[in-house]
C-alpha cells in the first residue's frame, strides 16, 4: 500500500472515530494496541503497569483525536502520546531516580552478534530490569530516537544527566548480557 493510500485510510479511520463510530474506534485500537503495548512494556517495570499505561494512553488518544492534523503518520502521533503517557506515569509515581555522573566512562559496547543472539523477550526483560531513570533515557534515546537535548526537555533534566543515565543503562545492560553468556563473551 502506498503512503498516500495509508494516509487516506488513516484519515477515514480518524473521521469515523470522531463521528462516534464504534467500529472505527475498535479498528483503531486493534490496529495500534499491539505496537502500543510493546512500547509501554519498554517503559514499565511489569506487564500490569504497561497495560495501565496503554489504557491511559488510549483514553488520551481518543480524547484528543480532533487535534490530529492528518499531515503526519497516525502511528507516529499515537507513539508520541503513549511515550508521554508513560513518562507522566513515572513522574506521578516519583519512580525516576537521576544519577548525576556515570561511574564508567570507558564503555565498550557489546558487538552486534552478542546482542543478536538474545531473544527479544530476554532483551525486553533486561531493559525492564533497568532502574526507571536509566530505562526512560535508554528507551527515548536508543529506541525512540530522541536527542539528549530533546530528552532533557521531556524529562526536565540536564543534557549531562541524560547522557550519564544512558551510559549507566548501557553499562548495566552489558553487565547483564555478560552474566547471561558467562564471563566476557567477547573481546572489546
């Protein structure tokens, strides 16, 4: 399906939801709930919390569909709302702890073949096990593609704190990969 056709289909779906058509609402939810749940799982500590964030996010999505301008991707717009919902959840819970300086500035990333040998579920568990601050920054930077400047604005932290949280997240993930594969599964 071409981008123009996708945009037209998304526009019709949004229009149906805005007119109160329950089939359109159900279709929108079914189409984006899987992606949304996976996104929420990356930000949540467990599946129940992810489901709560997803539910809150879809309430926001349906309540603000009239603000979707239809000039961009509906999925991108939904992703942004879900990310913001997850961040707000953690702000309300006061579960984010920021650490100002990284302990290890000599981070050597694991090679792709080591990470590639992990199953998606194992990798998700490792990310979910990160402390909340590390997990938030790691997800925003490594998965969502935000810059440290954007992360600092979203989370109301300094760019340096964003960078240190990412460095610590990477270090902790690497340590967990080493535990899974035994001592130093690769030579840096």
